[in-house]
């Protein structure tokens, strides 16, 4: 089999995966399901998680010898795009990128791996901390004698998860521990976000936890998992942007003014073309980045690639969703129209793991360092 045949086979596998995921989400109710879950108080559907697991969604990026499908981040990006198209609240990117990203690098034989891949549980990852001024701060959360003390902030997926993978400071350096959601001494403060989802602020007071890994491998694995999740979040944003543009295109084709569809006006057509180009460029850039990350093993190279993908995706999403609201006119601000759901989700995803300005700075700093070294 030639290299061309291999690439064609891989592309066909990704196409089939995309069709399978899209069918699954559409059968479940598409964006209407996301609206219903939001109106019910947020959270995600455990039954949907199980259906996704049966389709092999959570194990796509996990190597085959660890119980996954071994298809890499490119396949994870396909799933993430479909998640974005229907603004599904299930912790897909969180599980593929962060939870499984940590466990498969640090303790691939742990039984929680199989449970996550099988959709039996969901685990949130807690590693960031809030300083006195509200900004991110150095880690002070401690783990000693089997118990956690301190707190963690901005924990995505905290509401509904059965446990937490917590990065804390142990007596001999950083540790990764597992704390159950109903453990004694754990308080979860729910913080609502613009799209109706929630973040968790965790407070530990002598909370029992089990050590999973320790030493320098923990921050290294965390950095790699965050890079994976960043690139996958970019793919989710691309899927969201694509669908927001499609919704807007359908609207300007049917909305009439002066007895003509507003899409017949040249100025509207020019804006639509600009948005389409931005969407296509972001999609191509993110897919290329995910493929590069699959073939690259150096964490120092992979992280800037993920940052490039996130910066491009967020920049496009901000423009597309903002213009989509404007092209809808006043009705775009009402909850009756779905476009507002996409705008709010774009705002949340853009901020998660760093916005476009943050990641653009990382990318340029990496390029400058690379140039200085040559």
C-alpha cells in the first residue's frame, strides 16, 4: 500500500466517523436538545454519554494497547467539530483531552481509564487556582497523609462528574490524586456561565483522596493534556462557527425587506462571503494543527501548534457569531432564535484554556525563540 493509499484510507475513516457522530447527535435532537438541557438547569445527559461511549467517541485518541481506538487527535477533532455544531453539553473534549489525556500518560492501567472510555463515569480535572485578586495563582493546594486541603478554580465539568483528578503539591513535589465527588470535606461552588453551563470552584478541607502519580511526570503530562484539550476546543469552536454561519445563511435567504430577501443585497452578500472564508480558513488551520500534533512528540513543539489552532478558531468565531447576530437584526438578541445560543457558547469556549490574544502571544513567543536558536 502506497503512502497515498494510506492517507486516503485515513481520510475515509475520518469521514465515516464524522457521519456517524453527526447522525448520533441529530437523532438525539441537535441544538434543540442543548436548549432543553439549559432550560432544565444545565448539566448533561448521562444516557447520551453512554451512547457516545458505545460509538467509541471517548476512546478515539487513546492508543489501542490502552483500550482505545488509536485514531489520534485528528479523529478527536472530528468528534469535537460535531459537538460544536449542536452545542452539545456533554464533556467530550474534557474527557478526550484532559481526563483521558492525563490518565493515559500517567497511569494507563488504572481502572478509571476503562470506565471513562466506556462512558460509565465522568471525571473533571482540577489544576488551576485563584489568587486573592481573582487572577490565576501558583498552586497551594496540598496533599498529605491521604488528604487534600486548599482549593481549585475554574473546574469545567465539575457539576455532574463523579470525581476529580486533582493536581496538588505533595511532600515531595507535584501529585495527581483522585477525589470522589461525594467525599467528606469537599465543597463545590457552582458558577453559571453565559451559555447556561457551569464551572465549579472546589474547596478541600481534609478531603480523602487517592494518589495516582507523583513527581515531574505530573506537570509534564498536565501540560501535554492541556495542549490536547486546547486543540480539541479549537475544533469544537470551528464546528460551532460553521453551524452559526449556516443558520445565518439560511436566514438571509428567507428574511425579506423591501419585498426582497436581504441576501440579495450586495453588501450582505459581501459580508457572507467574508464569513465563509474565515470559517473555511479556521477549519483548515485547526485540522492541519491536529494532524501535526499527532505526528509530533516534542511537547515544546506541540503546545504552540495547539495555541495557533485556538487563536485562529477563536478569532473566526468571534467575528462570525457577532456578525451573525447583526445579520439577524433585533431578533438575533431574542432567545427564540438559536443564533444566540451559538454566540454564548462561543464566548464560553473562547475563554476556556485561554482566548485568542493569550494563544497568539504563546505562538509568537515560540516563533521568536525558534528564530533566536537558529
